[in-house]
């Protein structure tokens, strides 16, 4: 499990940058402190899926949207 905000960058691919600060914040919210994200591969999966959320949607997306509309993994809605 990853716990420090700076650790979210472990979910980026080589030479990749966050498309926006909002994308980074959403990825931190979902990927850090999440017991289901217990490997770097899973963190990468979360981050890459969050990065794919369109720029015009990232500031209005909520956790349910992330799980249902954008298929961000390792979210428990129950």
C-alpha cells in the first residue's frame, strides 16, 4: 500500500507527466491508502485509468463516476 502523496508518481510511465493537477488529485484519492492497491502494477493501473478521464470531466467526476463511467479499478462502492 502506498501512503505518501509523492508516491502517486510511481503510477506514471517513464517520462510521463500528469495532464493536470486535478488528474493527480483524483489518482491520489483512489490510489493512496487503498488496501486493494498493494503493488506498483495496480497503482499504475489506477493512474493510467485516471489519466484517461477527459480534461473537461476530471474536475466534476466523483468516485461513483470513476468506478462506473471510467472503469477506474480497485474502488469499492459497497
